[in-house]
C-alpha cells in the first residue's frame, strides 16, 4: 500500500507533527469527503506501507522529522511543487529564493531521485504570459540542476471554485498547440540540465517532443527506493482518465491548507481552511477533525506487501547531515 500525504493538503508544511504521531500509532482515521459519515481506519505500519509520498510546496518545517521517519523504517519520496509565481497566485508560500534553498537542502538529505520537481500548474494570465514562463522556467531549472532528475508539468484546470477565485486575473486556457509549444521549450531547457520532463493528467499528446505522461504516484520509483516489487499495482481509478498514478491511500483532508493558492482545487475558501487550521490537534487520529459519534468506521484490507526484490539500501538521510 502506498500512502499519499497528500493531494488534499500540504502535510509537510503544516502537519508534520500529526503525521509522525500517526506513524508511531500505526494507524490513521480518514473521513470520506463524499460520504462524511464513512470513516476509514488505515493501517500505517512499515509492514503494510510500501512508501509514503509527500506532496508539498514547503517541506522546511518537516526536515527535522525525517530522521524519525527513517528510524521507524518507512520508505518515502517527495513531490515538490516549485513555481516562480509571487503572492498574486500563492499568497501563503514563502519567497521563492528561500524555497529553492529548501529544495536543495532536501535533495542533499534524501537524494535527487527522491525529490521530484512539479512546475504545476502552468497558469497563463496578462502577468504570467507564455514569454514570462519561457524566461522563468530556465532560471529555476538551472538552480535545481543536480538536485532532481525529473520535472512534472501540468496546465491549469478550470475548476468552478478556481474560476471564481481567479476571475479578476484575466487568465486564459491554452489550446493543445499552445501547450505543445511551451512544453517543447521546457523540455529542451530541462534536458540541458539533465532533468526529464513529463506531464501530469494532461490529455494532450506531447510525445513528439519527448514528453511522456507521468505517474506522480509511481510504482517504479517506489520499487527502487523500497526494494520491493509492486505486484498487482493498478491504475488509480479514482483519478482522472489521463492520470497515470497507481493506487494509493490519501490520508489528508480537504479545506485544511493555509497556503491560499488561487488555483488550488483542494480548498473551497481560505476562511474555511483557516478555521480548520486553528482547530488542528496533532494528537488527533484525524487531520483537523474528530469523530462525532455517528460514523461508520471500516478498516480496508491493505494490499499484501511483496517480498523484497533486493536488500533495501540504507536510508538516504543521516541525522548528522541535518545540522551540518
């Protein structure tokens, strides 16, 4: 079983203590966002978890907790979203120069393979034009060269909640030709920095530019970092048709991320997210939530872990490096 932590919120940035407490407890409760009275008890033991996949824009508060996670025996990698946007689109994300340094620091701690760069989403507005992206992407790629081997891009999805937040920014949705032109430029720039470029959940075929569809939840990467074969792993049917991710269990909660990114589909409104953050209890079995007493709690059977394909390598993080 792969644990996604999380598409729904930034756990490394805001909820690291809660996560480590859940790993030590060996289980977590997750409310079904579509059926709130249904709660899943998900086992979080090294025997049932093949890997943890961390989605984040700022793991800096989380770095000091990595030695604990290593000591507990979990494999993991990071999907690190790093874009050149300012507070216009990402009001709660720290200044990007400091985030670049966090990216590099994380890569030195865990290794470049375990830090996947997401330039996501590509947003086109009067301010953030294709020409602006064409100038901004190479600057980031150069700074991240040697610190990651893969970059995943996607273009803005026009969700209704996103549309209402961004209506004053005069954004446009590129057609397939415009996507291809910009992606081809990105691919050429990334290749010069030894970074492979791929897309996330995009229907458009960019293979003629050497850009393939990606799997953010990637069974091959999990096999390499854990030393275990992902036998029977299937495409995640709960994700969009163009998404290549394999099955995982997400342990996050919607409407809990304080970053305030205008393009975010996981937050209906910042007032709601702020209220959830204020109610955060790191000792709770549920993220920014608690049982009300009328729920049905079920324990899904975890997928049986495969036997080791090889002897797992030593953890990539050494505690002494953290303070060096």
